[in-house]
């Protein structure tokens, strides 16, 4: 059995208490993270849960029932909520609205597509450092790809709100993404076929030389086997470096990494 280790702000230690009690105590303070054992007995930070009680979330919608449902879902997770209720059929420029300042923005995408896209652009221009999550009945290539190209960090269906909204907010607040796997895979394929791989022009300071080489392979969408062959190292070594790179960029998947580099390279809207 794999032994789980937990960390707080300063300590890393095996868990001597019942896991459910320890989890509850640390989750309450937002300090729970999961560490996985890497090679040579080292540990990699797989994920860190952003403190929900310290996050302010803006909620933007024109539908009273949707607003009530979303406010209840966010309140249960302890987020501070600022709600902007739009008028039904809003067609004016969102520039005229007083957009609330928050650490994460949640936009209800039930409005016509042009209105939703103008609203997304307005938020990203006003608060470029605050991640944005869009909700909709369903996402297709035609309505999701433009949002991802603009810089949207999360796409969530209404059907998944109750189970996933708080997790999605925490993920994007921590610098990650929340996009359905199949949709993201198609978007990444479209990026690579149209514009080639994103350039890894900026690396975290703590990336090793080998990790930079593996990162280049990831941005080319190469498999572990292909990267291993290119660098003349074992697949196991590549897998270790991939896990480390994803953790350092605070993303869960290779496609998330490619999306992050694309959005950082893309011109602002």
C-alpha cells in the first residue's frame, strides 16, 4: 500500500491519525496537499488546495434561479461571493458595467454567444490576473474554442455544478485549468495543427536542464516513449520528469500545460 504524506505550510510528515480526521482538520484550514513519493525517496507536490475561505469569487448571471443555485453551491464551500446580476437580454457593451473585483470570476454563459464572449473579454481585460470560469448547458468546439483562445481557464456544464464547482474554482485559483478532457484534447490538436507547438520561452527558475528538455518534448505533444528516444533516457525517467514538470506548473495534464503556454503566448484580447 502506498503511504500518503501530508504537508502544512512548513511541515511534511507521515499521517499518524485516522485519515478522515486528519483530512477534515487540514481541509478546514485549507492546508491539505498530497505528496507522492518520487525517485530516490524524494517527494513531489501533486496538488495544493487553495484556501476556500480566503477566496473571493464573483458570480455573473442574468437568471435568478441560476444565481440562487450557484450562490448556494459556492457558499457551502466557504467562498466569499460578489454577485453581478445582469439584465435579461443584455446586448450593450459590458464596458458599461461595474465589473466586480475578485480572485476568481464565474460567468454564466446562458446568454447569446456574442454577449458571453464580450463579457469574458471585458473581465480578462479589466482583471487579467484573475482566472475566469464559464458555465453552460453544454460545450462544443464552436462555443468552447473561442473562450479558450481568449484565456478562459475553466469550462463547466450546469449538470456538473453541484459536484464540481468548488473544485473547479480552487483549481483555476491555484493556476490550473478545469476543462473536459476530450474537449481539451481536440482544442490542443487544433492548436498544434494550425500554429505548431507553443514556445517554451519562459521556464520556472527551478526547472533543471533535463526538465527543460522534457518540457520541449511535452510541448511537441510527444509521448513518453518518443521523448525517451529523443533524449536517450528511459521511459521511467521521462515519467518522473513529466510528473515533476506538471507539479511545478501546477497543472494536472499534458494538455493543460500546452494550453497554458498557448494562452501566455497569445495576444491579449
